[in-house]
C-alpha cells in the first residue's frame, strides 16, 4: 500500500477521516477483496496519493468488514469513493474510473492557495499571533485577487485588534452579495457599532434622565451598549425609540435593532424575545 494511504475501520474512522479532513481532503475508498473493479481502481488511487504528496489523504475501508460504515454512508455498490472536507461528506464517485477522471475529481477538492493561507492564519490567530495571522491574510488577499471570505477574515481580525479604520477599509472590498452571508452581516454590524466606543455613557444617561424623549441620546447610548456587549440594555433603548416615534431619523430605531439581531444571530435568545417585542410595538 502507498505510504500516503491507510486502512481504516469503524474504530478509527472518526480520527483518520472526519478529524483528518479538517486539515486536508480525505478520499475514502469503500472496497472488498472479491471486487474486480476495486482491484483496478486501487493502484490508480495509491499512485495519485503518492504523486500529490500529502495534499489529500487516502483511506481504504473494507466494506465487508465494516458494514455499519457502508450502511451509514449509503454504500450500495463498490468501488465507491467518497470525499470528506472539513468533517463533511462533499462528493463521491462510483466504479473504476480512469486516472484522468480521478485526478480531476481530486483537483476539485483541493483548496486554493488563498484557502490554505486562511486556515494557517486562523491557526495563528487562535494561538494569539495576530500579527502573523494578519500577514497571512494579506498574502491570501493578493493570491486570490478577490475573495469575500478572505476580506471577511480580515475585518474580523482587525476588529479584534481595535483597528477600526483598517477594518472599514477591508469591509469596503467585500463584494455586493457578501452581506447575504450571516457571518458577514454580523461583522458589518459589529463594525457599525465599533465607532460608538468613544461615547461618554454617563453624559448620555444624564441627557435621557433629563429628557426621556431625547431619542438621539438613546440611539447613541444603545450603540455604545452594543459596542460593550450590553445587548439587552441596547435593545431596551431601541424599543423605547420605536415606541416613542417609529419613523424618527429614517426609522433608525428599527434599523438599528435589525443590525443587532444580525450581530447576535437568529438563534440567540435575545433575538427571539426582542423580535416579538418589536412586532408588538409595530402592530
């Protein structure tokens, strides 16, 4: 067997396939000793595993000895090669294929140079090396030409470093459809609220205490609360703005609430609770 291939069974599947696929793509070859096409495909897969020098992993599973895995992944005919990336089954092919077809299948799974740099940057960031992560993301931006995922990573990292102006510059390079992604919407919301961190909370509270209808002070305090992750307080101020004048400042209260919902995510308890409050106020 190739040095870049290994036998896998039910006991080792999680480690050698699912976990390993978070680093490199894993091709899982379901085969059996009696299967002629399996014997034809085996040397092709092993040859390519050697040629690609670790860019993908080849895991071989004897389907006769591991019927539970075969059933779990819907193997009804062999050879059946299934591809795993980031812990998920992403593609497959059936039968003995020519080398050119298998090579094309593998090439479609391999990450681009920019994606490799993104993963390396994420590892450095998790280890506390923000400068190293930033350098790799800047390399990725150059390598990819334009990739919203790279620029979203840059926005997130720069926000974490408190570099608001640089984060805004990176956000300006996002494509027009990027905001359709929940993660990007949340990052843009964080960026929008980041400017509020320089506000004087005590002065804003004093203004509201003196004049509860001071909606500008309420909005500024709500944004400051979001920047400080005091989300419930922020949402209370925004609900009060809508209650007092829903159309004030181009519906700033409602629009800011929606931005907070994007930041928190649809599944957050506060999002559900305050969506109901918003509906009650508006209706």
